């Protein structure tokens, strides 16, 4: 049961948080922080542009790097996700074939696979459901 809870809690936490935010907005009649005039809207856009620029600067490597290193850095999350999924599938098939697999290792791989699924599909699925 705790393994199932560890898998479901991260998946449903954004949905619950967004629902609570909606309930509080409904009770208070608020619609969040919105600019009241054009000047405030421009300042907000400039602040968001500066924030995105600062985040891009943090992610930019210092100096010149090879293109393959840049490509590897950009795809690392997806490569790691693929490795986790393949390792989980191999462990499940190995256990099914009768090979001795440590149950805690299999449980950890299944939990990691749940996190990978949430990483790859969770946000897209939630935003798609929210738009309808």
C-alpha cells in the first residue's frame, strides 16, 4: 500500500493544489494578481522576460562546448527516463522467468517508472484535461 501511495501522491498533488486554489479564488472572489493598467502589464511582461533570461543564463554552459555535449545535456532527462523504463521492464521479465530479483529493487524500479511516466506524460495530460 505505501508503494501505491508513493506513486499516486505525486501524480494527484498538482490536481489537488489547483483545485484548492480554485476553491479559494471562488470564495474570495479573486482572480489572482492581474495588472490593472497597460503600464503594469508592460512591467509584468518585462519582469517575466528578465526571469526567463536569468533562467536561461543559469542553464547555459560557461565557455564553448562541443555540439555532442550540448545535445547530451539537452537529452539527459529523456535518456535517464528511457534507462529506468528499460531496467524496469527487464527486471519484471527476469522475475517472471524465475530469476531471483530482490523485491525491494523491483519495488524501487516500479516507483521510479511511475515518476518517469509522470515526468513524461503527467503535465501534458493534466493541462489537456484542464483545458476541456
